[in-house]
C-alpha cells in the first residue's frame, strides 16, 4: 500500500489495514479527502494542446451557504463575537501606522506575552508597585509566613488588539519568590 501524506501538514499517515484509511489527519485533524487543488503542468506541451486544468469534483459540490448558516464558534444566535476591539477604530484612525508602532514597541521588549483573550502580542506599559496597603498576602503554614511579601513590582501589559490588561511579577520579584520557596524545602 502506498503511504498517505497529509496535504495540510505533510505528515505521513500510517493506518491499520483492518480499520481502513483515515478520513481526517490524526495529527492536524484536517479532512484528507476534501483537499482541493489545482493541477498546473510545468512543461509547455499541455498548453500547446489546449489542455485546461481539471478541478476536483468535490469543489463543485461545495455550497458557500453552508458556512454562512452555521453558528460561529458555537454561538447559537449567529452573532460573531468581537475579539479585536481595535477593528472598530479602523475607519477613524490609520491602523497600518498603529500596527507599525506596535511592532516597534514589541521589538524593544525583552518579554512578549500573548493575550489570553485574542492571542495578540501584548505591550509592556510599565510597572506597578504593590505595597502592603490594599494587599493581603496569603500565609502558608509550612513556610511560616506569606508566599510573597510586599512590596513587590508587577509588569503591566496591554494587548494591542483588544486592550485587555495583564499583570506578571517583575523579574527581581520572580527570583525572590523562587528563592523563598526553595529555602523552605
């Protein structure tokens, strides 16, 4: 039997002869039989003979209304959720200039987290100092004290696409946390 290679991820697919060939790639889960391609001959002989490209028959069976009638991301009401809040400002502002500036900011950063909400990269806006006021540390019994004692600094990141804000512990305070946990073992 000739080996099957997934046209999407180029993974060779090994299948059990008793079960038969796979309908979906076990690696990328894309449909194997519905892959639509155009065959373009590289030698000039076919063009001279009036040869035209043949399309896969399953392409003609495709109905675009199927996609439009299905719910987007499982929402039953058919509304598309707004992920990139930035898109609604496109008419009033030059988003290309915005994206270029965002890229420059991201190139400057040592650490570039990804937004949990829309998966865009986040920009470091600055640091925020957490003092003892307004912060109630958790006391860990085996540590005989809090997990992290104030004051400490947090990096404040802003998403370039949906403007969500995310915090992470600063580098020095990360090291302080690691040292505090390893000394208590």
